């Protein structure tokens, strides 16, 4: 394998240290970084760590190293020194040959298979409502991380665990059973997951009406008189008492809990209703996933996995890492890891949520043999996953050191937060419709696709709208809370998907206009302009950027790379002629440069699940 530029420079600096300062350069750590844009050069050697060894000032060391490298290393054409920093200028020949060899080829940016498997979990919705904006961020982060890991050489398995049981699901089932009058998604013309979600909202509305009426009864007034704090208003008291009311007094609450008990007991009628309504939801989910362009290698269902993990609790007792209380419940004392004491099994022998997660982790390891597992879950579950990972380490599971919680901040809208039970959540389907609508309005101001059929125009508008949605969300670092603004996302200027897409479109348009050009003369091009050098340098960084983004599980790095590359292309397009360049060699080189930029933008945006149209 050929050495990279950083490897070549590092070897040259070590040789210079040996020759110039009679020291062992091979053992010296070299600090190398990208040159700041305001200075000439592509790579910068930091000389300050070498002052003790060379017994000279940083500026002197930089001058001596620069002269040595310019003479001895063919790839280095020149250098300059800025306050002890040695900025190295890479030879035009190297950049030209690199451009004509690597980035114009398909697959540039991907690494060879490394033989390691990774499981990436994302989405993992409840089956009582459709996917919403929060799920969209989860899905895009998980999908992009999976694509980046695959490009970095890993064998990636994309999975989700569907939360298809529990009291929330029973609320939707009970509401349909009592108030649905036999309606179906087909009979109402409603998308199936939205249909079920409407009954989840209806249950909450009926419950709130029941609760409000109960507050006026003698029983409700007696509870307030007995438990209300001094000077507390009835409104304030009952606002915080809803959960207690649901569990102890509510007829609807009792019915929903009884339905859950019937489900757990395997009641045939309850199970049939559950399968029917979940089937509706799965149908709706699949339609949404297809619109988002995502898929999974395996689906896990909580109804199958909730019994897992008990054998691992028993193993923990045998190993002495878990303890049993007098009442028979099992717990783990994690206070020495700065976590809390965690119950793993109730006194009646039933498991809790984290017990299921223990079992599911092992099941995935058995399924795929992956020693790395990524959980894409919102940051409100940070403590849960810290606890889960610590438990698995104490059980000495073979994959325990390869677990990672891809934690992310919540998504707000300009109008504020969303609440599922109140029906104020922005559904993923509605969101996609809105951004595509905004893209259509934007496209009406441009006539570039007027000669295409309506079907072709609609497809381009879809691609622009989905790019706007995905890029606007992915460009924000996962840990940051964010606000999504549909109108801002489709702006053709700034850090948006359509802005990057337009750069790709330009690279394709110039090739269409060129016809069938002879680009063989590109190999004879000399005297690269600064803008050309900058573009080639950015292209050179792409494979390493993909690896860094994959290992840090941060798709925003790829998004911002694509934006920066698009920005450089737009500036180059504005400042330099391509088909009217000063020589046939320049025309050929710039066409190949456009091709390489287009290929890399297509690859980079593809890692984010974003399509790039040929025209827009």
C-alpha cells in the first residue's frame, strides 16, 4: 500500500532530525496538522516539541527542516515558516497524479473489509403511534452511522427492537375496542399507523374527561382535602395526581391494565386484537421507512424478548456480582462506578426493562457475533445505558467493551416541544410532505427543469425536499439539541442539502455541455491555481474523514465536509473558466476535477442517505 502524505512527511521529518541534529529521529513523535487557510501550504509541522532536542529556536528549526524536506522529499515543492510553524506546499505533480488516480474512480472513500462486525440499533418505536420528528433524527443518525461504518470496512447489521407490548399499546387497543365501531384504516382512508395513533390520542382525551369529572365527585374532593398541601389549588394538585388516579381510581386505567394482564396470560381475543392493530402499525411504519430510504437487517420484538435476561441474572448471582435481598428481589450495587443500586429482578420473580436489555444484547451477539453494538437512543436514557454497559462488563460478556450509546439531543420546532398524548407531535409523514412542498415552491422560482416530464420534475423535487430534511438534521452534532425549520432547510444558500446538491448538479452539467471530451491531456497540466489545490486537498482528506466520522459515530462531520467541498466548488465555478480555460490541458484537468468533486459529493451525501439529482 502506498504511503499517505502524512506518512511521507513524518518519515521525512524523522530523517531530517537524524541528519541535522544527530538524534534518533525514529523515536520522535511528530506533530502534523492541516495548514490554516490564510497561509500557503497543505500540511503544517509543529516544531516547538523539537526545541530541546535541537537546542534551537522554533523558527530556526522550521527553516532547517523546510529546506531539508524541499531537497529530499519529492512530494514537497516549497515551504514557509510562520512563528515556528512549518507550512509545507505539496508539489503540483503529486496533486495532479492523485486526482487522476483515486477520486475519479467509483468507491473512493471506502476502506477494504476489516472482518469486524458491528450491530447498529436505531428507530425502535412503540406501536401505539406513527413515527414522529424525534424518530426521524434517531433514524437518520443510526442509518448514517451504519453507512459510515460500512464504508470504513465493517460488516454492519442494522436492527431495531420494536416496543410492541405494554400499557401504552393497550390504551390504543382499548380505545379502538370501545369507540372504534369497527372502523379500519381502509374504511376511513387513513394511513394505518396514523389510524392507530389517533386512538392513542382518543384514549388520552377520554381519560382526561373522566379524570376531570372525577375531580368534582365526593371521592375526588375527599382525596384533595386529605392529600393536598396547604394553599395548593385544586388545579395544581390534580395536575400532579393524574398517574395515581390512573392506577387507583380510573375505570379506563383499570380496563387498560386488565387488558395488559389478559395479553400476558395469552387471552386469545386480546392477542388477536393486538396482532390486528400492530399489523396496521407495521404496514404504516414500512411505508414511512421506504420514504426515508432506510431498511433493517433484523427486527426484534419486545413481545419476544421481554422474557430474556433472567438466566443472566442467575449468572450474576453465581459470579457474586449481583445480590439478593431478603424479599427475594435481585440487585446490583453499582455505586463504586458512580451509578446507583439497580434492581434486576422483582421479588415475585418478574423482570424489568433492563433485564430484557441484558438478554437482548446477548441474543444479538449470538445472532451476529458482533463485539461492537451501537444503541441510537435519545440522551434522556444516558443513565440507563451507562448502567446496562456496566452490568454487562461485570458479567464479563465478550462484547461488553464494544458497547456505545449514540446519545442525541431532542428536536424542537419553531413553535416549541411536541407531546404525543396530546396529539401535538409532528408526524414523520407530515414533515416529509411539508419539506417536499417547500421544495416545490422553491423550484417554481427556477426554470432549469422545465423541459423535463412532470414525473421527472416531481422526482427531483422529492429528492430536494428529502435532502433538505435529512441534511438539516444530520449537520447538527448528535449531542446538541436542535430546532428544525422546514423553510430554512430548503434554502439554496448556506448549510443546506439543496446547496450541496446544486454543487453536484454543476459538476454534471459541465460534463453534459462538454459532450465527449478528450481528458487525456489532464496528465500534462501544470501550475495548479490555489482554488484547484484547495479542492484536490479536500478530496484527499475524504477517506480519512469518513473513518474519523465512523469511529466517532458523528455523521455531522460528513455533512459539513460535503458543505465545505460544495462551497469550494461554487467559488471555483464563479472564479475560473472550465470549458473556456486557457489551454486544452487546463480544460481536461478541470473537467476531471469536477468529476472527482461530483463523485465525492455523491458518495458523501449517500453516506447520509441523501440522493443527488442530475438536474435541479
